[in-house]
């Protein structure tokens, strides 16, 4: 299983602020409400600093002068200030709740959209649990940061500055005493930020790994139970969970250490100021009201100072979550073809129209004399479904691979390519079986046609058009694929099948595709084709899933059909029925079929043998049996397996 070790190691020192600034494009649309909420919070917090001033007036005025009416008036002012402060903080919460939920939803939608556009090679490298944690836990941390620390780091900073100014004005000597811990606290915060960011990143990566284990255990529950591996899976879960617990405890220890410093030093300063202030009051150098106001202001600043620790911790976790989010968003999407202007020879009147057919080259004589078969099929499909093939030149029409070389992006530089100079031509209306030993690259070759992987060199053309010059949407409308391992979604049978058809497809297309794939069992399900098949389609048998996947491939009547051993999970009788129905579909399309059984090979007009990363022989099944020893050996093994 892929992990993100490569991401978490050898990371350059990063700036928390720089990481969080990447959120600005998402925050910009709601900036007015966020700025308004921050302003309201600043006003509410500063109102709290008015309380000590009212207390000073009460102590030095009505209380010292024994004026009950003045005391009641002061109490009324304190009550009104409290109500105003509470109302403003409630308004701040209302201002940020809806827009920040929208920011989180927007980021999650962008992440999901981006994941759909990333190449298959990316998903091969990344664990699904890591991607899931980025779309859930990490985005929750980002929203919490925008809702609370982002605002209160500003609010508390303004409050502390205003409070310190008030105390210095009231009694500057006591104010300097309270400022004494400022430098040690700043040093501790700087050290804490660097250490906590590393631990936070480790913890969030470990959450992704743990999510992967849980997801695999749920999806693979049949294997776990079938082989009695629940203890080993539980042990693996406990180990990862214990590692995560240790990391979380390390975070807690760091947070406790900074809190100990941030809380203890200011408390000592307040105690020292209280002693000095009391002495000054006793000496007559300071009024009792001023001392009460001074100490009340200092106590009002306890929360803004004490909260620095966990606000910094939440900011670090949000910065790490933002980094993890953009690690995925920065991944390169599947490339889109750039429009290329038609080349105009010097002196010519204008560009050559794109639709103009190229002059036909002299077609090479087919190795097996199968050209009449393709020609008959082409004529038979010259109606709406086959008109495009009738107009294509025989040399360039259909599906063609020109010197295709493929090496996986993460393969070692000296590793041989999986495919090395593959040349293959499937004529319009023809079906070609692709045969080869296990591990020769048959499935990889089929993945190149719809551009699930990109060729390293060479090119692939459909009716003479290079697939890299075609928009992927258009390419995947032309090419339908059925994989050996069928994947179904948590949806109805009908929804799963109609994924392969245009949005306008309806019941008739669904019934036809189910009939071709001999998937009539769908009608006998509890709710028929409206039955939910469950996650990964595990409520169905392997053969049923494979037939639904085949129905999905043929439902849209594709011009090109790529089938990766589509009948491997079927019994002999069902396979024969599917093959009989599939022949009619193959008569209307150009098909490449990965085959292991002779019965599947016989569906095709011709056979291509893939060996050593190259096409080593092309011909009919019977010709290759007579003339090619490797092919005869493969088919003899398949026939033996069938028996």
C-alpha cells in the first residue's frame, strides 16, 4: 500500500504564515463577513477592558463617599457592558458560521474534482486513507482555524496591547513589572511553534495511515474472515493506534509545557504587582481604586495571554493540514491537448481542412488474409454507427499503435520498459485478441488506449487521430473499457450500467446491455435494476459483477471497445451465452480483447501475441497454433485449464 513517507521526510523548513496564506483564494469571497466578525470581536474584547475603569470610578467615588445611588449606577453600567459584550460575541459567531461552512465545502468539492482529474499513476502511489483524511480531518482543522484562532490571534493581540497601555497610563511602574515576562514568553512560543509543527504533521500522517488500515479491513472483511486473519489485522491496527496515541501524547506534553510557562510567568508578575501596589497604597502613593482597576485589567488579560498556547497549536495544525491539502491539489492533472494550428506550406492559399482525408497509402498485405472480413464488416456497418469507419483510409483507420514504448513513471532508470516498440493495427470493424503470458503487459497496453496511462514514446491513433490531441472527454466517449477486476459503486444496478452511456440513455439501452452481458439476473433482484448493489458490489458474485461491468462497457454502443479478459469469472455455459451475444456487438465496433481462453480468442477476427514487450506475431487463432510455438504453448495451457 502506498504511503506518504516521501512527503513527510526531507521537507524544507516552511513558514506557517506562508502555508496559511494559500487559503486566501477560498477566503476571499467571504472576506467581508470575516473582517466584520473580527472587528466585532475586537470591540467586544475591548469592552471587557472598560470594566476595570468602572470599578475604579466606583471604588474611588461612590464607595469611598458612601453613595449607594452611585454604587447602583455603577452596577447598572457593569450589567449593560456584560450584555453588550455577550451580544457582540454571539454576533461574531453568527457572522462566521455560514461562510466558513461554505469555505470547507468549496475546498472539499475542489479536492474531489481534482482527484477525478489526476492520473491513475497518482492513485497507484497514494493510499486511499491518506486522501480520505485530507478531505475530512484536515479540512475540519482548517475550518476550525478560520473560525477561531485566525480571529482571536488578532483579537487577543489587540486586547493585550490595549490592556498594557491602560495599565501603563494608570501606574507605569506596576505596568513594567507585568511586562517583565514578555520576552521569555515570546522565546518559548517561538521554540514551541517549530517543535509542535513537526509533531502535528506526524500525527496527521498517522491518522491517514490508520484510516487506510480501517478502510482495507472493511473492504477486505471476507478475506480476513476467510483466512482467520482478524488477530493479525487487529494487531496491525493496535500498533498504528498505539503509535498515533504516542504522537498525540507528545503533542499534549508540548502544549502542557508552553501552558506552564505562559500561565506561571504572568501569574508571578501579577503577584509581584499586587505586593508593590499594596505597598504604594499604604504609603499613599496610589489610590485604592487605581490598584483595583490595575489588577482587574491584569486579570482581564489572563485569558488572552493563557490562550496563546492552544491558539498557536491550532494554527500549527491548520498550517499542516493546509500543506497536506495542497500536496494533493498541486499534483499535476492529466494533460489536456493544446490546440495546434494546421501547418500551411509556403505559397499555399490556406490551411488544409482538418476533415480532409489523407491520401491512402499502399496498404500492406495482411498476414492472414483477413482484410475481406474487415471490409465486409465495414460495409455492414456503413449506417449511422459505422459511417465514420467507411470513410477512413484502410491504412490509418481503426485503432493503431505506432512504436509504443511505456515505462512506469516511478520505475528505475535502468529498468526495461514494460512495452518496447509495440506496433499493432486493428482495422475498422475488426476485433483483435491480445494474448500473452502473465506479466507481459497486456493490461498495461489496454490502459494506454483510454489514456489511463500516458505512453512514454510512440503514439496511438483512432481513425488516424492521435489520442493525445483529443480531449479526454471525447476520447472516453469513443472508447469503452471493461476491466478484468470489475468495480461497482454503491448505487443501483441500473445506475452502475448506465455510467457507460450518454445521459440521455434510458430503459431500452439498459435492457439491451444486460441482455448482451447475459445479466438478466438483475431483473430478478428484490427491486430489479433499482436494487442497490452495495459498496464495491460485494453483495453480488464475481461473475455477476463481471457481467454488469461488461454491460456498462457495451451500453453506449462505443466505436472502440477494450475488454480486459471480460469473461474470466464466468462458468462455461454462461460464457458461451455471453460470447454469442457479444459477437453481435463486436460486429458494430472496433475491439481489442485481452484473452486467456481459446473460447474468448475465437471471438476475434485476428490474434496478436505480446511477448517481451513487443508484438511478435499476428494472425488468426488457427494460423498461430500451426506456426508459432509460444502461442500454441499458451493455448494448450489454457485448454488444459478449461478441462
